[in-house]
C-alpha cells in the first residue's frame, strides 16, 4: 500500500518535468554565479594567455590575408602587424574573443616563391609568429575552379573506381576460396586507408586551433560515423527480416564499402583542394595517374562482396559515384573553405566509416570450418596493404 | 603567451608545384621602400594636426606610385613601413610626448655656493609605469621621472651637480652617470654602500654629487643587475655638459635611440627615437631652412650591438662624444654602439620632407624612422 501510494504521488508530475528539474536548477545556479561574479573565487590567477592560431593564409597580388582564431582562454587584441621585420599598415586590428576569428589584411608586395615571416603584435606586446614557406598566389574560387575540381574528381575518383569495378566478372570466376582472398585483399586495402586517414586527420587537427577539440575531433568524427553506420545497419537488417528477403547482404555490403571509401575519398579531395588553394599542387598527369592507380583498387574492394550476385550496370555506376564523387566535393570544400577543425572531423568520419566496413567484412574472410584465417587470406590482407602502400608512393600531396 | 608558429596547409605540403599556375605578375608589385616618402607621410598624418602642408616642394614620382600596385583595393600599396592607420599612442596617458620631449632640456635649479661655484640640483624618481610604445601596444616600463627616456639633464662644465635620487619602484635601482666622479657617486651596486651609495633599494634615496666634467654629450642609466633588463626597461637618459664658452646658437634637440623587447625574448619588437615608434614619421620635426640644427644623439638600444643615424639629402658635422669643439667627420651617417653618443650639426639647404632613420634598415622599418619637415 505504502509503495503503491508513493508511486501515485510521483505520478503527479509528468515524466518530462521530473527530467527537467535538475536542468532548471543548474541553469539558475549558474546564472546566479555569473550575476554575483563568482563570489569568493577572485580574479584569474596569473597573466592572460594569448593564443592566436593562423587558420588560413590567402595571398592575393600585393596583399596577404590571414584568418586568425583565438585558441586561448582570454581575449587577444591585435595591435600591429609586421612582415619580415617591417611594420605594415593593415586592416583587421582589434580584439578577438575566445574561439573568435578575425581577418587581418596586409597590403604587401610579396614575391612569388619567397619566404615570409609575419608577426602579430598584441596589445600586451606579445607576438604571434606565422611563416609562409613559399609565397604563391591563392587561386580564386570561381566557376572555372569548380569545373576544374569536378574534372579532377572524375579523373581520380569516379573513372578509376568504376574501372576497378570491372574486375567483377573476374571475381565471379575465382570461386569461394578466391573470394575470401579477395575480401582479405579488400580488408588490407581498407586497413591501410584507415591508418592513412587517421594519421592525416591527426596532422591536420594539430595544425589548426585546439580550442574546438583538436585531435579529439578525429575520434569524435570516427565514433559518429561508426555508430551511425551501425545504426543504419541494424535498421536495414530489421527491415529485411520483416520483408523476409534474404541473401541481399552482398549488395548491401558493397554499398557500405562504397560509402566508406567515399568518405575516405572526401578526405583525399580535401587534401587535394587545400593543396591547390595554397598553390602547392602539381596539377599534372603524374598526380592524376598516381591517384587513378591508387583508386582503381578501391573499385575491386567494392565488387568483392557482390561476386555471387546479379548486379545491374546502373547499380554499379551508382556505387562508383558514391565512392568516387566525394573527391570532387572534398576538393571544393578543401579549396574554398579550409577549416582545420572541420577537416579533422571529416577525416574522422572517413575513418569511422572504413572501420565499420572492415568489421562487416571480417567474418567473410574466415574459414567456415574453424573461423581461422587461412594463409591465403593473411597473404591477401598483406597484399592489400602492399598495393595501397606502393600506389600511395605515387601520390604525396 | 603563445609564441608558436602554426604552419598552415602550405607548410604540410611536401612538394612544390610542378606546373606553374596562374603566373604572378611580379613586375606589377611595388617596391617596398620607395624613394618618395612624402606621399605616404601625408596619408599617415592625415588624421594628425597641422603638418600636412608643404607637399609641393619635393622631387617627382609620387603620382606614379599610387597606380603601380595591383589588388588589395585602396590599401594595396606600401610606400614605406608604418603602423596601421588609426589613433596615435595616448601621449597624455604616457605622460610624455616625443615631439615635446625632443626639445625638452631639464636645467634643474641653481644657486651659488659660498665658494662661487654654481650648484645645480635635480630631483629624480624611479618608478614602474606602463607606457604605450606603439599604437595599442603597452609595455611595462621602468622610468626616471615617469618618462622614457628619462629627463635630459643639462648643465655647464665646472658646475657642482646634485641629483637627489629616490627609488619609488618595486625594484632596486641606481643612477650611473657617464662622466668624472668619485667611486661612491658611481651608481654601482656594491660600491660605496657604506656611504649610502651603491644599490638604492625601493623606498630609499641617495644624492649623487659631483662636478660637471668633461663637457660633452653624455648619458646616465641604471646599473643594477641584471643590467640588460634594467636598461631595456627604460632606465636611461641624456646628460649634456655644455662647454663654459657655450656652443653657437642652434635649434637643439635630443634624440635617444631606444627599443623595446615587448615579448621578453631578448630581441626588440619596437625601435624608436625617444620611445614611440614612427612618431617623427607621423609627426615630422619642423625645422627652418638654413638654420643650424644641433642633435644630441645617443644609442641606448639593448640586445642589438649597433645602431645608426642617417639623414637624407644632407650632411652633418659629427662631434664624437661632444668632448671636442672640432668635428671628427662630415658625413650623412654615424654608427653607434650602446652608450656611444655624439653631437650632430647640420643645416637644411632646401625645404620639404627629409627622412632620417637607422640605416640598420630592420630597425628603420620596425619604428626607427622619422622626417624633418624643412620650412622657410
């Protein structure tokens, strides 16, 4: 009786209100703390920390433009700017709040190929140094640029991957054991890409502001992508059971592989685009050939799981686009709006997607008898890593 | 503060471009340091009072420079180094203005001693004070009488000098004069402590007393260790001993070449004459054509071994240390190590704007640049 009445009492308030009470209380407590200026806490301990990070450098004829972000806990005021030990008139002075950004525009007769050292002098006399290794004009982002990047994406993404998928007839004839080895090869390819994506993402994260999370963004992106794909996976499985359609896991897996590779290629595009934007990309046949060879093997990875299925040509093209087109998208983002924090997160997303795909593929490589990895499978994994490593040598952005 | 350099994407790039992209018309880029400074000067002082006229006097070329550069819109050209457009430093808050400081000679107070000798006295107080050395840039300085450089103490050879020094700073300091005096009066920590000299601790006072000798252009500075800090922080000033017979009448000014290590990395960020970078570029020193100009020049820059003074379109007689009435050289440039000093005498034969600057051009473009504006 007692317990029963207590339940009824509790039931007087709706559940959502019970959930909201602590939230309201913490909001009130924090508001009071702010309004009373943190009673008993006193001033900050020590001198303000000035941490400005140069996020983006744009070189136009006769002009240097820096986008800086305040990466520290205290506001920073930019008072003066010097280029190669020369004070210069500039625009964009003033206070930059925590995590805020500011664009500093300096008219300066920079010379192509030469190095520049810029320091921002803050109101407290602190200096934030920024080096430009070799000055080159930042390409304008216009229609022809978008066209160029689209073409590049098709050359190094869509075409090679689609061609790689033409291994499908070959894959169909190699038999069960052969498919296992090809799946292992795919896992090897993807494993290499996972490590590569992680290292790249980490490097980019470290080069940018740390205030938004830095390296953690790569892990957050990976977790988000992995969990999202796991969720999608279980949702699709659920639907499949309801529809009582079996045996479609191959084409479904192919889709997952294509998505994973697509997200990885988004990162590849980002790297291409940002390198192009900083004027450091050799847009030559060499780059295209390297990337094309590198990415052709990705086509094989997509078709390996669908070896035993009838697949329409349109579907293959669709898979090729999913895997390859993100190169173009990445290149657009990388060149037009490079942001280290965003890019690090996207690399994380690519990483998470690839890991999820590897997890999906893993059972398919194992022996049906005892679940072990046969020597052929292990060799396949190693061959995949080797292929990626070798073709990767052809492209270093 | 964070001093790290964060490489942007271009730094990560391991390969330089193989295909030259859109060719850069380097020819269209203007030279950094044009030979026609007056165009920029008028822009620079556009918001400042009075001095903007006189543009018709100088040599050609100004019009060509404004069209040469490309890009960047209105601000896309650079005639010479300068701070950003905008407000000057707050001279009132600093408590001194380099334009006034230039011709500000502190003669102290005098009375005749029983023996007939003149006693000249000053009160000097050392204190800690934040000053603005470039627009918007504050520096925690140590000062004599609230200014950097300290007051220009001026006297005549043979006089008895008494400098009543009080240390109101949080740190021990001294006053060490370049000149002839006894060991107790040397302002050297550890020397003459028994007699009250040596290190002068916070809250303490000491009277430095000696005869003005020899005549010349001298200086004083704090001699407390760590010496580089005590000098770099601003504890120095000019000390002029005139010869008994005096010098020919002239438009006299004192220039203390100094610099500030605002980020404490043992290298200077702002260079100047009389503390505020580019002050005389933005506020040219007005002088009269053909009138004798006498400059008392001393180098007090810390962390850099040499400094120099160069004036455009003119030559001067240089009196090394000012201890002889015969010039040692007729030149347009003089190089000084720290505490080296001299007297420059020149006349400007034509009107117009004439730059003067350190011919250590790095210093020039970090603030040590000014203009004479010669008028009739």
